[in-house]
């Protein structure tokens, strides 16, 4: 899930940082709001929708480890610090150019042979040079079986080995960062847990697309219905929990219900440390022919 015009989108992909860094001078749409509540709230905001809004405490960046312009990370630091935000940085082990991506086996073998150690060290050295609190998230949603990610669906022991190797490389260059292990949250997520010594926080993904829920499941789902079971699996590891990617689309009633819940249910989820909204149109097709949901606040209420 990730990425305005086609020209600007490609420009920001080449930079390898969220478009928000460049869009600081663009006026944010007036419709944007921060959901009510006290739980820390963050955004992946490549369109600059939350640029000038108070109440956002985490700026989420996605970096491919191919074709990344590392000096641009200084812009991320400046942008976030000016807004009193910390960083959540997701490092995706591929290129965003679809026709140049590796296969799963090439990626696995390359990590195991050490071919990517230098690449990971370079990114983490750049991150470690930033004077800002951050959490680093690598190769998320490894328990997803949709085919979206070339690092998902591996044999658990091979994913764990890869995660531990990349974590070791990264901690050597960015020792002050916190490190997130971030499954989608499925029933088998524990199979991919890489160990207490390399995980500081557990991240989960939570998305609600009401048209699909109504057609396939026969009912709309609440935040608690989707997040609750995933949270119960996550707290078993004794780590703080974050919703690293959050999105919801539906009619006005559905969206209002989710908005009201996501930052106000702390008593029900005492280990939940933050929720981070994913403010971008989906780039991978939703199941069952439901297209590409647009998670941006400007579009997530369906007529």
C-alpha cells in the first residue's frame, strides 16, 4: 500500500521519501481533521493533507531500499521537527518501479548471502544521523497471503532469519531508534515473530472498506471487530502495540463511527501506544474485484 499528478508521484518515488516533505508549501484541504481522543495520532501523508494540522505527533515515511535518495531524509527531519512530530520509517526491501522488482527467491537469497547488508547499512546510517526520535519498521505484513509483497508468505524461519539479519545491520548504524515488527495481524502472525531481543514495538495494519464488508461479509465492521482480535494476538509478546497503517472508507455513518473510536478506546486496549493513518489511495487491488480504495480523508466518505 503506498504513493498530485503522475509526474509528482514519480518524483517523490525517486526521492524515496513521503511526498509530505516536499508538499509543506502546498495548502492542505480544509476538510482534514484529527480524530477526537487522547491516543497519539500519526499520518502517512504524501498529499500534504495534514501538513498544518495540530494534533499529529508521528510522521510516517516509506522508503524503498532501491533508488532512494538518502540526503532527502534531512528534509524529513526538518519537516517533522518543525511540527513537533517523531518519525515512523518503513523500509521496504524492493524498488517502487514494478518492472524492476526482484522475485521473492532473489530477495531471500540476497539477504541470506549478505548482498543487501551494505544497502541496509547505508539507509540506517542516514537515519541514525538524524536528531529526532524514530521507529524503524522493515518488511511489513509478512503474514499477508495476497501476493502484494515479495517478502510475504515466506517460510517463517527464513523470514525470521532475514529480519534478524537486517535488524542487526540497522541497529549497528541507528542504535538509538526503536524497532518495529509489523505483521498484518492474521492468525499465524506469531509464526513470524523474530524474538524479544530485536523487537521494541509490534505494529499492526487495520483497514475497513465498507462496500467489500457489506457484499462479502454481509455487515459493516467496527474498529473493535477488526482490531480487537489482532490486538489480542499482539499483546502476547509483551511489547507496546501500534496501528502502523490505518484506513477506513464507507458511508458517513461508518466513517463517523470509526473516527469516534480509533483514539478513544484506550481503556479497552491498554498496550495500544498510537494509531497512524494511511492517507493515500490503495495501489494494490482490494480482494474480489473491489478496485483501489482511496483512504484519504478527502475521499473516504462514499456518497
